[in-house]
C-alpha cells in the first residue's frame, strides 16, 4: 500500500507493523494437525482430491491463526462443506476426521459430529419441523453437523413438503452462527446437483464442494488389507490374489458400493472361515488358524460362480 | 429493591460471556440445563414457568444460549433463571440456579403483620408487583397472556 493510501485508510494506524516475524512451523506443530494429517494419509486410501482440499483448509486456518496472533483482522472463513460421491467412498469417515481437524485448528470448540438425516430434521405436521430442526442445531452447536443424503430434505414432487422449512432454518443458522457450527452435506453427486439447482441459497452458502472419486481396484485391495488388519485377521498371499480377483469381478457387477462392498465381502469371508474351522473341529487349531483367511474362504463367494 | 435469589445474586448481573461459561461448566459436569421464567418473585414461588424442556443432550453452551436469548427476547421484563439438574444417583436434584434477567423496575416486598389470638403476630411478605394480574406486573400492560 502506498503512503497516500495509508493516510486515507483510518485503520492503517491501528495495524501492527509489517515487519513482524511469525513462526508458522511452530504454530503447525503445536496445533497437532501434523499427526492428524499423517493419520489421514495412513488410514484413508486414495481420495487424493479430498486430501488436497483438507490440506488447503488446514493451511488457510493456520495462516488465519497466524494473522490473528499478530493482530491482523481475521474474519473466520466459512467452512460449510458438501461431500459428493458414490456409496462407500468414505464421505462419513472423512466428515468424522474433519471434526477432529477443525477442532485441532481451533475453528470449532468441540470435537463432535452430530450425524442426521431427513427424519431428524423434518417434522410430520405443521409446526413440527421448526422445533425439531432447532433441537438438532442446538445439539450440534460448537461442532460439526453432518447431514447425510441431504437431497431428501427437498421434495420437489410435493410442494407442501416441510423439508423446505428445515432448509430455511438451516440456511439462517449457517449464516448467523458461522463460528459456532460447521455444516457438512453429503450425498450422491447427481442428486446433490439437482438439490442445489432448486436451492441456490444453499449452494452459495457452501464454500467447499468436495468430490469423492470412486476407488481403483488396487486402492480397494489396499483397503481390504487395512480392514483385515483392523479386524485382526490376516490374508494369506493366495487369499490376497483371490481378493484382487474378487474385486475386479465385483466392480463389474451392479450395486457395487466401493469400500462398503469390500467390508461386506470380508464379513462373509470371516463367516466362511469360521464355518471351515468349525467343520474341521476334530483336530486342534492354533492361533494362526483363527487369524488366517484362506484362499477358499474368498473363492467360494457367489461372485466367482456367476 | 434488587431481588437476590440463587447463586451469584449478590454480584453484579452476569454478562453473556459469564453465563456461557457457567452453562458450559454445568454441561461439562453432565448436568441438564433448563431455562425458566416468572413474574412472581416471591421467594417461596418454586414453580416458575418452563421455557421449553430441560436440555439433556447438549455438549456446547451455545445451544443453551440460543434458548436463553429467545426467552429473554420474549420476556424482557420478567425474571429468567438458569437451572442445572444433576441426574446422577444420590443427587437427582438441581445443582445450580441463578438469575439471568430481571425487570427494569423491581418494587420490592411488603411485610404484612396479622394479629391473632393472644396478640400473636403472624408475618408474611408479599411482592408489590403481584398486586396486578400476571402479565401486567412489570409495566407490561400491553402484553396479556405472556
């Protein structure tokens, strides 16, 4: 800014000197987000665009905090988000992480997520919706409100639907209580687009639209590995190959739900493993038998016979 | 006459920031916070009108503050108090209670003496405000039925 502009700007005098030094790295370390971002990289497979966006948001909030620490004006940014993507692409898991991250950065006061759907917000008769929505908003205050399948809030086929009322209350609170509440909407991409087209007010109040891509086959295998490790099981090398086969076949079939399908497949593999062990109960079994998922546990899936 | 009832009543009126911190303390203890109001300031009047249900499932004070603001906006010239109810076994009672709103003018109380048999004196107090019907007691003549 030039000298003349400085004189014209009445706030320039109250502004802190421009030559102050800030240790961003120290702020980064003490906020604890370093560990959270690393954990996210470790436990969430793929999802590059999502991770990039989260990193950007983290950087924004960190710089915001640095600005505030030396007395610059720091408007809290609007952090309402919309997560779109196919089923099982990790929208809910990321929303849960988001609360921890925003809490670590001091943007929200409490590390909690209140997950709701249309039923929790929209009432059944006149005058029922407003108190119901307000109740949920009160409960979510200070944290993250996660609205799953948000497009159900708006039912264009019924013009007397109470969903519109819930949307209006939501918009009001999203605008007025920006530093008390972060709203995350989630849903399938095409239907969310329809929802936003009919609710432009909602679309314009959401700063971050994050798209969750479908997983690739190798990412799904990685997810399967993480899940089995999480459940304290082990995939034999042959079983892992069978799993890779399974994933390719399952992806081609209808109603494939990404990571959720993998979880279901593993649950059924556990079932078959338990059955196999139970049937062979004449002989003693060791701890490794209880841990291991064999190739046949996966190969006997219906996916391979179809 | 300034009404002194409940906690903090001999201190200056709590600011919104102070109320928030008190409410947050109660929520952190796991107590349910409720808002109540009345225009009958008699100390034995324990049945104040409830402003909504007690809030059992909140974690952050902001939710309570929204209700407090709504109640104060609806009843600016009545007494409003915040209660914190502890449901844990052995307590099951109100652990905190303090005024957060009072009318601009508080006329105070009258001491009535009634002489009984044998020159025995019975004493009673009565608020000057309760001489008028409920809803008109604190300059709120236009506000019937609130």
